[in-house]
C-alpha cells in the first residue's frame, strides 16, 4: 500500500568539484516496517532522511512517498526561539498540516509527554537542548504521522526521558506505523528495526535483516581483531518448563537505562524478572557470559553469595551487578538459568544467549581479550642508581572507565574554587560518566586541577552551546595562569580544543582554567529545571 | 505543444493548490511574524501606528516648518503616502531576509518556500490596513472631506499587496544566491524613497529633460510606487483615480508576482543546500 522508492540519486554541489552524497541508493519500505539506517558520520544517512522529508531534492532519481511524513531530523526543527513552547507546538503542527483545532486537541497530550508544563509559556530560546528534544519528540508522537523519520535525536536529554522515548518508539513499532531510524548506535537500531541499511560513502554497503547487517557492521567497525573472531551461532534457545520462569531480562547501564553495549571498565546491571507458580525455597539464579565465538568467559550464580533463595508465587526481580567489566572489544552473550539446588543439569528455565552485550573499543585502543588495570611509569634519567622501591610501578587502585591508562591524578580533595557545590561543569556533557569529577565554575571561569606525571600529554577540552546561539562564545584556556590558546564555540555540537602539553620530569600540578568572555549558565548537575547555556568539559587526556 | 501547455497549466494549478493546502500554515506564520515584531517591546503593536506618526512629525518639522511647503493638509498628505511606503519598504526588506534568515526551517521541514516571503508581506499588510483604517477614521473625525472614490481604496491596497509580494519573492530568491543584493537593496530603497512623491507632490517636480528624455515622465510613470502613492491620495482626498497609470502598475505588479513565484518554484529546491 505504502511504498517508497529511491533510485540512483545524488546531491551535486554548484562547485566544479562534484560530490555525490548518495549514489545508487534504492530501497522500498512497506507500510508498518521499520528501517534502520546505520553508518559512520558523513556517510549519507541524514541526507536520506532530508530527501524523504523533502528538505532536499535529489539531482537524479526519484522518491515516492505515500502518506504524511514527520521528520525529527535535528534538534529544534521548525521551532522559533522567540516563541513560547505553546506557540511552537501550534507552529510545528501547521508545518505538518495539522490545523489549529486538531492541534488543540493534541496539545494536552504533547505537554504531558514532554513534562514541560512549567516552561510551556517560556520562549524556547531559554530551553536546553534536552528540552528542545522533549518538545519535538512529543509533537512527533502526538501527531501520529504515517511515516516517522528519526535522526539520532534521542542521544540528547536525560536518561529517564530517553527511556520514555524508546518505550514510545517501541509502541510506535508495535502499532505497525512506518518508521525510519537513523543512528550510529547499532544497538538501538537493532532494538527498533526489522530491516537495516548500512550506508558507507553514499552507497549501500549492506541491506537486510537487522541482526545480520548489524553483526557485519560491528565486525567491520571494531577493527581487525574482532573481525577475525569466528562468530558462533548465537541464536537464543530456551529449555525447561518448571514452576519458575524468566519473563523479562534486561541489561542496564550505570544510569539505569537499558543498554546492549558497554566500554571496558564500565559496570552493567543484569535485571531478571521471574514468575513463580508456587512457593519454592531452594531456587538458584545463574548467569553465564560467553564470547561470540563460544568461549565460556564467566559464570556466576546466587549460590555463591546467597545460597538457595526462596520465591513466592507471583512476580519477582533479581539483579546482578557486573563490573567493572574487564572485557576486550567484541560481542558477548549472556545466558540465564534458574534451577533448584542440586539440579543444575535440569534447570527450571534456561535461556541460552538471551542477551547480547557488545563491548566497545575505547579510544587509544586495546589489544587482547581482557583489560587489566595498569599504569605505566617511566622514570626520568637518573644517576644510574637502581630506583628505590617507591619509584617502582604501582598498581592503580581504582579502575574507572577512561582513566585506566591515564597517568593523571584526581584533583586533591577539598579543592576550594567556588561557592556552590553543585555547579560542576563536567556532568552531563561528558561521554565518559563521572569523570573528571570536579571541574569548578566561578562566574566566567571553570577550573580543574590535575597532576601530570612524567609524560607528554594531550588535553582535549570539549565545548558546546546547548542552546541555539546567535553568536559564538569566546574563551581562553589557561594552564597555571598562562594563556595557552583561545577558542570559540558556536553550535550545539561538541567542538574539541586540543592542547599539547609539554613533558615534565616529575609530577607537576597543572591548574587548567577555562575563562569565558561573558557569563553563561554552565551545565548544572541534575536535569530540571535545565538552564544550561554552555557545556564545557575536559573530555580526554591522552599520553603520546 | 498542446501537451506542454497543459502540463504548464497543471503545474500552476498544483502549485496553487499546494499553497492553498498550506493556508493554515501561512496563517500561523503571519501570526508568528506579527507576534515576533513587537515581542519584548513595551508598546507592542502600537508601534505599527506610532512609528509612521513619528515619521510624519519629522517630515512636518522638516518640510512644513523649515521649508514652508504649501501643500494643504500636509499631515494627511504625508500619512496617506507614508503608510503604503512603509508597508512596501518593509515587505522588500523583510522579504530579502525571509529565506536566508530562516535556515533553521529550510533545512529541517518541508513547506512551500513561497510562504516565507508571503508571510512577512502579509504580516506587514495587516499592520498597514489597520493603520490605514485608523487614518480614515481620523480624517472622518476631523471632518476632512472624503470622496466616493474611497471605495477603490481596498482595490489599491490589494494592488499594492500583489506588487509588494512579487518584489519580496524576487529579492528573497535572488538573495539566497547573491548575498550582495542586501547591500544594493539598502541603497535602492533610499533612492526609491526619494524618487517617490511621499513628502512632495508631483507638481513640484520640474519637467526636466535629460538626454532628450522627459525625466519627470520616466521617473514617475515607471515607478509603480509613485502611482500607488498618488492613487491613495487621489481616491482619498481628490475623488479621482488615474486609470491609465494604475493599469500600468497592475501589469507591473502581476508581472513581478509571476516572476517572483516562478523564481521561488524554480530554485527553492536549492535553498536547503545553500542557506
């Protein structure tokens, strides 16, 4: 009934040098189907959605769209910053051809879903990017277009709302509405999409059932090491028909959001919901982790710590915190089992390879199957006397996700930099959670203190303006009070400021300052009310 | 031949019906534009009346007090011409940035791009009509003699609207590809203002000949705004409508509107790439 066809189109610039954003891309999406589009940045994913939403026109080829289309392409699509949330809802409705009256009927639903009741009469230029996203997403859901185009927007916003969105999208999928979902997170794509198209350099690299294409994609993106790993059959299998059954299982990240991926050093929580038919007092819950090639990596059960547990008739939940995960990059599967004490071999319920866990590859890279916390230390040239004991390599006590191989100390405790404890910069804008822990903000200045060990280093500072800005934000970076560089931040995308640091002979205290020209409201820990105007974070510290 | 004509006609019909189907959006955009114009200003909508009034005061000061012009009812004379000028000038200036200033919309949502300049022009038109109605009310209140030709006033306003909309669409499109236009338009509007009999009458312009051409005739017959401004005055206070000049202006206005529409239709698909 509904069909959509793209054939050999591209997007030529006016310049002599032609660049085709897309070529030979033909596909059909039937009504009720969900198509995921994955690929690296700049591969042409977003161009496809722009073409479908008619903001771009193909130079060659044709597109047939049957039905109304809502494109949730970028933050604040079709919003006017000077209008209030309420006015923007109606304006956005008109762009979709939904009249004022109809929109009035949908209005309560939109506001309720967006949870923006308190701010709905505030001009949205005062909104944070998370709030923009809430508004846009809520409108998209309420308007119920025939075809929903979604482009990565869910990456913004707090964990609780992201989960709400994903649940809502799952509902859209269940309701058999057509959806095109663009993301570079293969895990989310796999969750929502029946079919997946992998775009590379403007061409279709692979197209087919979600499972196959994503497997292929992950193998290719995770480097040669994992590509060599033979992928064992990973189809889930089920056994047992006892009185206790697993009814639901999820992996949660550190924020309690469902996840299928983690980085080495991160912690995930396995949550299993079970249903018991009757009272039993000798039940054991177990989980086993297998690598995709079948290697048995780890196995654990409640028997180790709790012994047999009792279950009541009805539903219950068991959780297991796993981590910090010392696993190398690759795909893993978790099998779940419930058995009665002493009956390990004939479980009440067994779900083999029930959950997938993709371990990512952190920047800088790891080789090998396991990640071992470590710290390198190279002594400076000395008199030839053997190093004393306290100069020997010390094991790093605490393994956190990004600082694992970084010779930087945490800032000293009791660092006194500002009035309000909660005004940290790092949180919320940082790809790696909870690090660095204390970037302090005073008026126009943010400071972080780090100790540089004997190594040459590179400091990467990321900055963005979560709000739509008319003019760029200017600032300076200082190290120990000395200006090192200046920077400008204009958009909501993170911009990296890279600072090479000179090698030092002994651990040196570095006070890194970020000094802005104007006063901005920095990222505040805690989401509501969200008044962030500027996000700044020390993103990464590399050794060379 | 016949076929292509039919196709051309159906394309026009399609374009018109598309814009019609977006009429709700156009309405919302006009309201948005009106809201935004005076948001954060204390007097708000009053400014659409206040600013022509203040401008009139300036002209009275300069021309009535300083240069002793002998035009009767000079404030009425000024207002009658100044209001349409402000509307037209605002349409051109607003239309100029209507596409380039809305990159956010162009890049993210689809709608007929004509709506951008059209909404700016219509918002200005709403203000203009309200201001003009008030002007007529004031004339009535002050017992200034009006003529039956006042019934033509809406027609002249409509003509002015078509003219302004056409011009706005042309500059909006051209400005996307040649941003130089915005500088030219600034100067052009200034020159145009002086070449339009707003604060003076056609009568004071001497018949000068330049390179054998009648300057008076060239400047004023070919300036649609000159015709429009005098039309407004004539139907209001003279009881006369210069049919021939008005007809020429109608042709010019329709041509501009057609050109603007054509340019928008023809090139709007490139907007998202460039803006």
